[in-house]
C-alpha cells in the first residue's frame, strides 16, 4: 500500500530525513519510535504533503501511485489521514458540520454527489456509538475548549467517518491520561481491518500495550536504524534509545 524509497527531506534548508525506506501493507500496523528530533513528525508531515517540507530525493507512493505532485488535500482524497499532535480549534463550526463538509469534499473529488442527509446521520450515529461518543459532543465547536483526551477522541471519530486507506497517528498519546489513552486505543483497534493500514508514531511503549503493532521501526537522526516486532518496543522501554546509536548508518 505505502511504499517509501530512499526518502530525503528538509525544512528551512536543514536536512531532517536522510534516506527512509519503508513498506506498509494493507492490514498492517506499524509503529515508528525514536527520540525527540529524530524525524518522526517530519516523516508523517512529508507523507501527508505538508508544503513547508522539501523532498530532496526519493519517492512516496500509495497503491503504486506516486504522491510527489499531489497537494495535501489531494493526498487526503486518495486515502491518507494524518492525526495532528496539536489539533486546531475552529470556533463556530460543530464537529458534525465539519465532518459533513469533509466527507462531501472527499466525495466530490471522486466525482460523487453529496451524501444524502439521512445516510450521513446514520453514519454519524453508527460511528459515534462505536466509539462511545456522547451526542452532545458532536454539536460542540471543533476542538474549542476540548480537553486533550476529547481532541484525540475527536480525531479518531474523524478517522472512523472518513475510513482512509492509510491512517498516520502522530503522537496521539501525547498528554493523555491512562483512561483517555485506553479510549483512543480502543477506537483505533475497532477500526483496524484487512483493507486499511495504520502508522503509529510515538515516544513510548505504553501506547503499544493497547495498539499492538505488527512491526516496530526505530528512527534515529533521520534514518530507520532498526526494525522488528512488538518485542522491540519493550526493549526500547527497558534500554532507552542510546543503545541504537551504534546502529545508525553514518
């Protein structure tokens, strides 16, 4: 599904990614771990097409289609979803209305008419019940006054509604207490299936106790220096990141 080859990227003329190779297949969950400044969020942003990052070399493709010339919204329409570490507030726009707009814009990009109102309401009802979201929550302004847990749960709701091919969760555990973490992780697990793929970016192993990855990759100084199964996350928790330095390719 997602294929990254020899990816080099920079921001403000500073090299951040220095040769990333990664393959993510449908039905898989990949965790990307690493210390601060290793390039984890940059990798997520480059996949999503954020314009402040410059791809110097390499390629990113989704289902065999090169993404290089596609804008962020076009990549989203192709099926890429990025949850933000710090979601923005949009006063005056309810969660429900935001989702209606997002879904209909995606349908328009595929040449489809707007989703009928009754179908939209049914979908909202089904997904909110699946994620145990109170109806009152859906009428609130997007992220305005939301707690950290509410913001993250809202992003999982967006993920459920949009049903992307590839979901990238960028430090979705940041700032969450243990109860909020469980709620968010349970939502993600309910959305896992054989047709989609999930990339989880995190510092800590604790999230991976709830969202169990098929593969774990360690990013260090802009390169993936080690890959393994879920047991690699436990090893990182025990030893920290210093021990992977010697495995970094100079």
